[in-house]
């Protein structure tokens, strides 16, 4: 009898160059403004993770805890 192995999870292909171009276009090719916006977005998402960690119990999240670093 053979054991069934789960199929590996694959990440969808991400067009980083296209995203970079879109961010720069949104900011009229102002790289400093684009970086500032991305840093603010990052700060906001980290705060949201902190709130989720505080609000969700370990039992509710089945032991999951947010990771702040990649």
C-alpha cells in the first residue's frame, strides 16, 4: 500500500518588475515618494498583525502566531 503525499504548495508567479513599474507610475516616477508610501504600508500592516496577535487567542488561531520577519 502506498501512502498519499500532499502536493507541494506552489506560489503564483509574481511580476515584480511590473509591480515596480506600476508603483513608480502611480507616484509619477518619484522613487522617494514610492518608497515612502511602501514603508507606510509596511508599518500599517505590521500594526494590523500586532492587533491580530493581541485579539486572537492561541486556541482560536490553532496555535498560529504572526511572523513579522520573512
